[in-house]
C-alpha cells in the first residue's frame, strides 16, 4: 500500500474525468458545439457591419463561453453522487478541497481550454484586430478557469436537488459578472487603443481569489450534500 | 439498545459506538444505539426496511454525522481517525463503478483513491479471484448486477490488514458461487483479526463465520 492516497487523488480524478469525457464524446463536445453555433449566429443576426461586429465581439464571445460552461457544469458531481463514487471519495482521507480542485481543473481542460484555443478563430469572424485577438485569448485563459471553479461550486451546492441545472445557472451567473466585465473590458480597451493592463490585473486577481476560496467552499458543500 | 455480549473484549473494540441517534428529515430513525465490534468478529445488522441499517453503516463509516452519540475507530473519533481509509473499507449499496469505464479501470480507480495497490497485476488478481478476469476489458454498463457486485467486492481481495469492513448488502445479486467466494473472503479476514459489520441476508452467511446478530428494531425511536 502507498503511504497516503492524497498525492494520487488529484491525478486519479483528473485522469478519470478525461477518460470518461473521451468515452462520452458527444456529451463532452456539446458545450463546444453550443459555443460555436451561438457565436456564429450573431454575425448572421446582427448583420455584416464590421464596426458593429467589432464592438459586440468581446461580449458575445464571453457570454457564449459563460453559457457553454454552465451547460456542462450542472452534472459535474451528479453521477458521482448517484453511483456512490462521491461517498468513496470522501472516505479516502484525502483532501476534499484537492478533490474539488481536480474536478474543476478537468472541467476547464475539457471545456475552457478548447474555447481559449478557438477564440482567435471566432474573433476573426468579428473582424477583431490581431492585438484584440491576443487579448481576447488571454482574458479567456484567465477567465474560463474562474467559470469552471464557480460552476463547480454551484454544482456542489445544488447536488441532489430537483431542477439543479437551472439553480446552478441562477447561482453562478451573478457570481461570474465581474469576470465578464473585466474580460470584455480588456478587449474593448485594446480596440479603443488603450492599455488592457488594469483589466487583466483585476481578472488575474479574481482568478487567484477564486482558486483559493472556491475549492474549500465546494468541498464543504459536497460534505453537506453527502450527509 | 444494542450491546455486545459479555464474552467479547469490550476494552479494545475495533469499532465502538455510544448513544448513536439518527434523524432523517423530521423522523428519528433510531436512538441510543451502543455497539462494540471486536477483532475477528462479524456482526450481522438486521432490521425492518426503512429502520436505518444503511444510515447506521454510514454513521459508523463517518460519512454522515449522528444526531447524537459518538463513533470511535480504534479509540479515535471516526471523522478524525488517522489513516481511516487504510483501516476501514466501506462498500455501500451502490457499487461506485462508472458505466463508461471497463471493469479493470473502475476497480483500479477505486483501489488507487483508497491508497491500495492498483497496478495491473493486482487488479487482474482481484478480478480473477472473483472469476471476472475475462470481463476485465468489458464496459461496466454491459455487466449484470451480479457481475458489478463482484467487481465492487474485488476491492476486498487485496486487503492484508486486520481492518474494519462495513458492508451494505454484500450478498445482493450474487449467485451461489459468489456467495461462497464472499464467505471465504470474510472467513479469511476474520482469521487475520479483521472485523466485519454487514447488512443483508443472514441465510447467505456461512455458519463458520459465527455471526453475531444485532437487531435495529430494538432501537426504534
């Protein structure tokens, strides 16, 4: 036996989540598919005017990323709760906070990271400048982990409740507003010829606060749910 | 009130519970439950449906917090017990197996998170013990209930310590061969000084296990 399960708990959960996502490709690709379709609809609906598209681009991409993250997060702990895995995880003696961090990291890898990679492509569709595209990708790189962490907390708080999917969205969306404001603000600033430094710093600070504060809260919510 | 017969060594129980009470919603399921589980002892927990057998197991495992009372594992409060995962195995009514993993992957994950040997050969040996090696690469979703139970119980095969096993309906869905294999595992565990508390059908338990019976109906609140 290994001396302690804790060091391997993060890795075991992370690898398992990626493996499960590979086995459930349709489910895993759904948020990305939603993002692609939703973002692509705006130029068709708003019209091809480049100036208008440039103005709405950061907001559209960020809101679609937020909604895509919410699509997949509601069932983050649902199946583990239903099949007894969550009980076993809480009995490992490992840190529940570490466990919550592993799940949020896996969620970000599967939904947030592809959005960061795809964002420049969609930025081109909205006629964003190369500088704005870089900042857009950077804001998503800093912001999507915040969405995964907040979503993880929402999923834990609503575990076992009826209408959990809707409740998660109602809980998380207001909490995600600062990330949305600073994320879109950074791109808009660059587009207006200003520095995005302040927005990025605030977004970074928000990520640090969320990364430090949300996993323990998620862990507490999970323990309460299992009781 | 549940209490151990005087022939047991109550001074050094593996697991001890004092004055346990459990509430589900506004209903008090049971109260004033005392029990002591000594090394090499198997206790069969009985009670009518809905009496709280699974709830009691969850309290004893430290998954849930009792309304009143205390659970001690080797003298320490269960929630704070040092290396609880190593000194206790809890198998709940659900198998904790993921439908989209193979039998081997699902077992490897459970062994790994609990800090047990989870290399390929250990997993294969555990599955082989339960006659499930041929299904090692079969998706869990394609297994029957009995086969799923066998994969879940395969966690017990590699246990070498005289630990505490808390088993919720372990004989459920097992065929005669499975019952025989589980009885053999239980006997082996008791012989090395381990202790077992379980729910389920007493008829499936081998007489050689000398199970002690505890009736939760006596503790109805």
